[in-house]
């Protein structure tokens, strides 16, 4: 994890602009529905993908097709769905309904 953080948040010409709040939300992502935090976290993930050469689109609301971010690079499309996870939860699994929604996004893109 530290290596990933150093790579992502090492300020040099190959990284994106970030601030202390970005680092905090990356290390402590929202665990419940909190619109301002959720939007900032989604924007951070979009910026990380963009810094890696992806063309990204944040898809919101009823038209999200099962994905929160659509990332494109090298003629490939990646559907990203941001999920809330309680770190105190005993289950580390993603539910079947979540996976079905993401698979539906793949069909809709």
C-alpha cells in the first residue's frame, strides 16, 4: 500500500494535482452515503485514471448504466463502480446484485 501511495502522491511531472484532503479521502474513503465525500472520492479516482492516460467520464444519476466512471484507453473501455464499504464489516465480499449491475454496465457501454 505504501508503494502505491508513494507512486500516486509523489509530486512530479507525471502525477496529477492533489492536496491533503485528496490523500485523506484516499486513505479513508467514505463508508456511507455522504454526497460531498462521495463526489470528492469519485473525482479523485477519475483523476488517478486520467493521470494514467485514460479518457474518463463520470456518469451520475439514473443514467449511470451501473458504472460511476467510464474510462477509455487503447480502444478498451473500463467501467468503474464506486462502492461504500464499512471497514468494520466482517464480509469482504461484494454482493451478487452489485456484480450484476456492473455486468449490465458492460452491456450498456
